[in-house]
C-alpha cells in the first residue's frame, strides 16, 4: 500500500525539499536584515553632527514560504486539481534547485548561511530580552522592528527584566525554499 507524504511522487517521505526561508523547528527566519554603514558627510553637515546613511531592506519577501497542505494519494493522482497541485509542487522544487545552483556559482555556502542565520536569531532574541532597540533596528526589517518594539513595550510593562539563553543546541536547520530576485530596477 502506498503511503502519501504530500510531496512529489518520486521522493520518499523522509526526504526534505529545498525551499527558501530557513527554519529550525520551531524557529522560523522570514525577515531580511537591513544594511547600515557610516559615510563621511560634507563639510557643512559635519558642523551639524555626524550623518548616518542606511540602506534599508524594502521589507518585501518574494514568494513567502507557507507549508503546503498534504493531499491524499487518490486526490493527487486521480483528480484534475491533484495533478495541478503536483505540477505546482514540481515547478516550486525546480525553482528552488535553480536558485541554489545559481547561488553556489556565486560562492554561496549553505553552512555559512545557516551559521549566520542562527547567530542573527540569537542576537535578535538577546536584544529583545535586554530591550536593546537600537541594535535590534539594525538586525530586522522596519516592519518587524515595529512589531518587536511593541512586544518589548508590552513585556516591559509586566516584567522589568527577562533573561534569555538558547539552552539546547540547534539540531536541524534546513532550506525550505530558495528564490532569486533581481536587485536592479
């Protein structure tokens, strides 16, 4: 008897697919960081004070990840909607494979990306616990910063201090979906 796993027919239920948002159960990384840099200001501006130039993320997540609903075997292979879903799943997997292949040519390292994602996760949570809004601003998008700032404000009204530490080592970080988006207009 065939056991349905909700994936592409020729993969076993134990295999995971490449997708873009990284995620460690139960941790999810769905936000991009902003890039901040110091720039030398013109002479007139230097008299007034230092100028800080920030290149912010637009806060847009191209094709955000959402887990797909599992569909029964008979629906997948014996209905028109099932075949459409199989085609969508296959197209999504091919897009991810293409994106990963292009990134690897440019020097992308999965382990380096995972290490950076985990360190950003730890830093964000540490800053949230400490109430460090200035540092937090550099780590997350504007939209996420607004949500975290409100959460910190609500938390501080109830608890004056919070201690945060990642006790268990992160066991499984994986790529769920990968997409390429052009940065040129």
